[in-house]
């Protein structure tokens, strides 16, 4: 309650000064008695105190918004916007000068051209901030200084919601194949929380699993995970915000989303896809090699049996539809790479052995009969 009725001394002095000054101006126009002067001064001071308090609150709120905008805006964007605005002002002054000689509407055309050029300069500067920052003299000198140095590929990586829900990124981080820091924006966490609050039980479990995985990764000493409190108000969709953030930070993106993968590649952003990594490290087999596979179901074609390797690769075995639930020794006949992954086609080895033994037995019988 004390904080609620706290009076600001500065605002009170300003309000008293404004009220007394306004009463003095009224006294020059209307001759007031002393008691009325005091009453009017008190009323006006109270009104000025309320008005100044409201005005200062509005100014503080917008200053906080402006401070947050500056904190979340990269130096490249600030320099690009400032440079573009200055160039737009120069172009507006030069381009608007010829219209000033027109007698009637010349001044209005000059003002319109000036403000339009300044706006376009600011817009182009913010859009092409990275290019402008790259051609600045001090940045160019820094780049030439390290031209012969080895390229450091361990820059920051922004993590998408799909990669967190997938869960395999935790094991990939522990395997030391990912270098640098992992950045998780706040709006990705908000999306995970929204999924965790879903009415669908499957989506709810995925969202909770993703939040638990983030907490687990943040506590692990070998994983460098940064939660970035940033809000990109220009974009509404999470994918668009991720693309914008990667451009501003010059970072890669870790995702399993096919559409986001393609859009990021078109925008020139390096994409680290967990699915592609898993496919790349799968066991490579060649035709003629043998392996033991457990048949778990029938295949699409007649007589086929299907099993899986430990990495999830599908193995199709000919004439194995009656071998469901058994372990078979098979020989690889062909390997195909599809959009869904690698498929291996094979046939049973025991039949080949039995077939060869049968042929040898027939040859022996024919030899004995001939003898």
C-alpha cells in the first residue's frame, strides 16, 4: 500500500510550478480573489500531477520497448539501417531539388521525394544489412587479416522444434560430432509448450518429451546450450522467425522438417538434418555379403519376408514368408537407396546349400550309374 500512494517529489514540484504559472496567466486576464487563486492553483496542480505521471509512464514504457529492440537487434542491422537512411536522405535532397523550381506544387513534391527516399534507404539498408556490413572498411580489413587462417566451421547452430522432439540430437551432441554452441530461441520453447498443452495425447507427449530433453541438455556439462530471449515481431510463423534469426546470426539450423530444410537451403543457410546424418552412418553392405536377419513380417510381394537391421534398414528376403519369427542366414543380392532410406534385397543361403548338395548328389548318382 505504501508503494501505491508514493508521491514523486519531482513530478509534484513540476505540477505545482505549472499550476501556479497557469494561475498567474489567468490572473492577468481575469481578476481573481486570493482564495480563488489558491483553490484554482491546487486543482490545476493536482490535474498536472496526474497528467505528468501518466505521460512519464507512457514515455518509460516506450523507452523500455526501444531498449529491448536495441538489445535484440544485431550490430549489422543497426549499421545497415543507419547507412541506408543516410544514403536515402542524400538521394532525397538531390532528387527533390529539381522539383523545388515548380511554383505551385514544387515544395510538396520535394518533401514527398525526400521522405520517400529516406524510407526506401532505411528499408533497403535493413534488408541488405549483412551485405552492407561486409563492405565496410573496418570489416574488410578484419576479413583480409584472416584470409589465410583456417576456416572455423564451429559457428552457432539454431535448433528447430522438430529436432528437439525427435530426441536424437542429444546422442549426437554426446558423440562430439557437433561443435560450437546450440541456440534455442524462446519462440521455439513457446511452441514446445503449446504442443505440450495440446488436447491430443500424442502431441502432448511429444511436447513434454521435448521440454524434458531441453532441460537434460542444458544441465549436461558437455553440451553448450544457449536460450536466446529474442522476439522477431516482423515474422509470425516460427519457420520464418528461424530463417530470419539464422541470417542475423550467420548461423546454421538443425532441423528434421523437410519444408524448412528446403526453404533454408534456398535462403543460403547451412542445414544440419538429423535424418540425413543417420542415413549417412548406416551400415553399408554389398551384394554377395551374408548376414543373419530375423523375419518379423511378410513383404508386399508374394513370398517375401521382411526384417530390419539395428539401424532400421529394411531387409527383404525372397521366399521367406513362412519363416516369420525365425532367424535366417541370407545373402545380399542388391541394395537400393530410396527417399525413405536404404533397402536391402536378399535370399536364403540354406536353400542354396541344399540346392548345391542336391545337384552334387545327382551328379554322383549319374556317375555311379554310368560306371
